[in-house]
């Protein structure tokens, strides 16, 4: 048995991938709880989505706060809630070094491409850039967050084929489905203690090597 | 019926992918002939491989020839042989603008990664770079050659998953298998007249839209 884990979500937009986590928990396939959803945008649908599922939703006003001040407010909440793993789902802010170091290898970001392709701060227009470049395969990446933008150690990637009549919207939908699958996989690997970060590489241990018993 | 096409191969090394083309032709699944294999390296095994299969093998001494002089010698041979499609298989030379323009959208390069990731002249160490970066998915790209390095319009890509105990050698073998599959696919699409280049994007027409009759 692996222990139940407490998740915290940071999102600036709809938090669509979060729905997959909620569904997985409700279906009894993931022994976790989303303790809090935090956003830097008051009207982010991720907050509304959280409330609808009885999850605490917190808006933090960025105002003229420095990155450090903002991050500390976020961390204060995460600490209070004893969060084990933080998920960035379309979170449109850079996380400062203090936050990164405090939660080293405990923050995962979901990026809508196969990094290192189409990374580096083009989050909003990734699918457009992918289509303009004419690639035939894209996908998604779930990676630990470090000091770089989209550069942290990669936990899970999923490939997505691009069709002949693909549009930004149709591609976004396909990649989001891959993201949902990938993020659930990444959470479970984290929960089972199967991730070992070595420099840029994340080794995934087999079930037998984790020290968890798999039975009840 | 599509017409038989004449292929020319440029290679600086073993030309491993060429074997897949030879095999496909011998098996009667590809109506094509490799008319000539050209190398800038006298000891390239691609030349030996060609001779063993009764294919003309030509070494062109680079010496102190300018890129243009070298390219013209290559083009002279390709012209004499009425080559329809040129394949660069681990060809370690940049092709000049005159050559590119003379054979616009008739030269394909095989690259051992999912471009634009791990492109741009690191051909020799691509798999090492991929492993060092810790990506979980890589692959291969077959693209038309333009004036940029590894930047031309993409015809076919194939994804390859990276295992936990992957080495440069094991990865190379997996990617080469994907390359072989991809290059055969790309040659057939070219032969069937199904490729339409529009800026950076290559559209692949469905069978019905090519004007070829599919019967005998």
C-alpha cells in the first residue's frame, strides 16, 4: 500500500487537466486529495472548477508584489495544507528560486509539447507554433520544475500524431487528452516512490525496487 | 500504377538505412532502383554496400574543392542518371544553395531525432544528447532539404520510446529501425505524387487525390 498524498494545484486558466485528477480520485483509482487550488487570476475557471468539487480555491492578487512576496504567500498555504506534490497546470508565472528549492523535485509542470521542442516560454502559442513548423509528431511533457523555463527533469512524455487537417483546437484537444493520461501516470509514479532524479534524467524504478509492498 | 523511380543516395558512413530500401526493392514492394551511391569518404561502407548489391558506387574526393565545385560533381552524376529523388543518409556535408535549388523538394534527409529537437548540426552525437537531456520520447525525421541545417519541410516522423536502461547503442538501433520504416514511407509518398509542400508544411494527399489510378 502506498500512502495517500496531498496535492496542490496552481493554475492560471481553466485547469482542464485537473478534471482528470478529480475524476481519477472519484473513481477510486488514485488515493490522493487535491487540498487546494491557487490562482493568480481571479476569474480563472480552475478556481470555479475547484469550488464545484468542494476543493478550497484561493485567489492571490499579484498586484505589485515581487515574485518572492507572491511565492511566499503561495508557499504559506501549501505548508499549512502539508502538500506533498504541487502541480502546475497552465500556471502562467515563473516560480522563483526560493520556491523551487523549498519544493525541490516536488513541483511538476505540464507542458503541451515534447520538450525540448517548442518550450521556453511560448506556452500560449505552442500548438500554433507546432503547426506552423509542420511537425508530424508532437505531444506533452510532465517535468519537475527547476530554475529554468520548461527545462527541468522530464518525468513523463506522451506522443501525439498530427493529422492532415489538424487545427489549433483539434490539436489542443488531442494533446490535452495525452496530458491527462501523462499527469495521472506521473502522480502515481511519484506516490509510489518510483522516481529518482539524477541530474537531468529521471529514472523510473520498477515496482519491485521501491520498497513498497504492492499487496494490501 | 505509379512509375518506377530512380533514386540516388549520398552517404558518408555505413548507409544502414539504404539496406532497407534495397530489401524493399528486392521484395517487390517498392518499384524503384538505386542508380548510384555517392560518398565524400573513400572508405564509407555505404560504397561497399552498394557494390555488393550491383549498385554503382562513386567516391568524390573533397580535397580542397569548394562546396560549389564538389556539389557540381555530384549533380553531374545525378543528371546523367536521371535521378528523381536524392536521399541523404548520414551525409556529413552541407549542400549548397545551387544544389538545393536545382533539386528543390527532391532531396530528402534522414535525421535521427524528432526535429526541431536535437537538430542543427549535432548529427554525430544526437543520441548522446538525447539521453543526456533525459527525454522519454525521441524518434526520427525525414525532411526535404532546404538552405537551413535540419530545418527543411518535414515529410515523415516516427516516435521512439526511451527505456530505463537505454544506451547510445540500443537507442541508435531502435531509431534506425524507425528511420528505415520512415524512409520507405517517404519514398512511396513521393513516388505516388502525394506530397505537397506549402511553406514549412508538407501536406500528404490521400490516395484518391493524386490523379494516379490505383489499379493495374
